C-alpha cells in the first residue's frame, strides 16, 4: 500500500519535476509533475497554482480565503 491508497497516512513522498514553458499568450509559466516513488503514480500540473491546490488537498490544508470562496460560491448556487 502506498500513501495514495491510505487517506490516514502520515507520510507522503513525491519526486517533484518542474519546467518552464509558455502559455497560449506567450507568457512564461511553471509546469510540474509529482511522482510517487513506490507506485510511480504521476500527477501533472499546467501551472504552480494547480500543483499547490493538489498538495493542499492531499495535506488537508484549507488556505486563508478558501472558506470565503466556498461561502461566496454557496451564495450563488441555486437552493434546492
């Protein structure tokens, strides 16, 4: 079993690869991939924000402003 399979794991290990490329507007952007050493499971990210969001979700971290975003989204969702 690896950390990807165990939601209660207290240990996560990834090999991080990062490279710089250009987006559709020609602006530089950092891309990344994370690979779990044991399983070789790989996640790829088109920008640093996606990488950070993945890591935050794996670590169970709610960043400042996340609660406010959720509250704002809830206000716009239709009530059933």
